[in-house]
C-alpha cells in the first residue's frame, strides 16, 4: 500500500473513531449493534485495513451520519493519486 493510501486510511479511521466516541459508544457495543466484529472496527479505526463500501455503509448507519459526510471529510485531492 502506498504512503498516501495509508495516510488516507488513518484519517478515515481517526474520523470514524471520533464520531463513535462523540456518540458515547464503546468499540464493543458499536461492533455488536452494527453486525461488525470488534477486530474489524479496531482495524478500521486504526487505519490498518482498506475496508469495503458495504462496511462503510454499516458504519455510517451506526453513526447516524450520511456516508457522503464521512467521505467529504477525507478532503481527497482528485487531481492527484490521493
């Protein structure tokens, strides 16, 4: 994985973790309520895994945050590779 991709995944993970914590939901409870494993939630929030769109949709629903909002927060420069 390229350095810029790793940076993007870290940013996404940090943002998702921040949203989850603001809701006052533990990692374990969030995983359980959204049909995810705690390992998956942890790996996403730590930027270790390049997650599937279906998992991001589950995340967005669990956070009650539109997926568009999550993606817009990434501030991707489309004139570059990331």
